C-alpha cells in the first residue's frame, strides 16, 4: 500500500465514455444558448431576449444535472471505510478493506 494518498487507497469514477456524455449534456445546450444570445445581438427584440433567457436556463439546468448525476459519482477506498459519493450525498460503509 505504498500508493496511499491522504488515507485514500483508490478512487473509482464513472467511465470516460459516460463522463464524455455528461460533458456533452452540459456543452450542447450551452452552445444553443450562445446561439440564442447571438440572435439577440443581431436582432434585438423582446421575443429573442426571452428565448435566449429560456435557453440559458435550460443550459444551466442540464449542466447542473450532468455534474450532479454523472460527474460527481465516485467510490473512495480507505483502509477502514468505503465512501460512496452519489447525487443524494456521501454514504460511508465501515469495515476493513482488503487490498487484492
């Protein structure tokens, strides 16, 4: 166990492909919101501004959703516990973790 850092033996996270999906869930709507704001700059009127505001709210929702559900999930293995961090809060399972 020479590679123990700050008491954590290892961390498991969501796979790279799932993280990529999470980032795309955040970036795709953000690009749509940017496009909507570009429309407000080129054609300023109330309807375009309302549309851009709604697109921004939608993009923020999906960015927070992607972070909360896909990017935040992890397992941390310490010598004494397993800490599961999920969207609803961390859970700790006491017990001895045996290295394989």
